[in-house]
């Protein structure tokens, strides 16, 4: 999984925003339901906009319908990899099986 640390976080320049891609599109209706059932903290989910945002272990995670993932407040790529593994296991049932 290719993870890039992009720009520093505005509120804490010692931390970064990690960007990566799940490799598959997400079914937003399934995703919102999966995250609600998982008890995702501070969940905001918009099927119309194709984006879900929630807090995970003190980090802000944004999932896009395209499969893109942004994780804020990351220190390094190892930390981003660990968070991505948690995210992947949470959302694996929300992948869109139809390739588009």
C-alpha cells in the first residue's frame, strides 16, 4: 500500500496528513452503515458528497467514494500504515464490487 505523507497539519506542524488509496471504490451507503455499526467516533457521512469522516485513535480519517483515504495528525509512515490496517479491516465490507 502506497502511503504519502503530504502537507503538515495546520494545527500541529509536527504532524502530517497521510494520503493513500484503498485500490477499490467504496459503496457509500454500505460504508456509512459499516462505520455506524463499528461505533466510529464523531462520524459524519455524506452519501451525496461521497465522503465519510470520523475519529480513530486521536486521528481524523476521511474516506472518499473513489477509495482515497486521508489521515490527519500522523507522525510518520509507520504510524500511517498501522492506522490504514485498522481502517481497511473496518471498511472491507463496503468495497464496491462493481468496477467503474
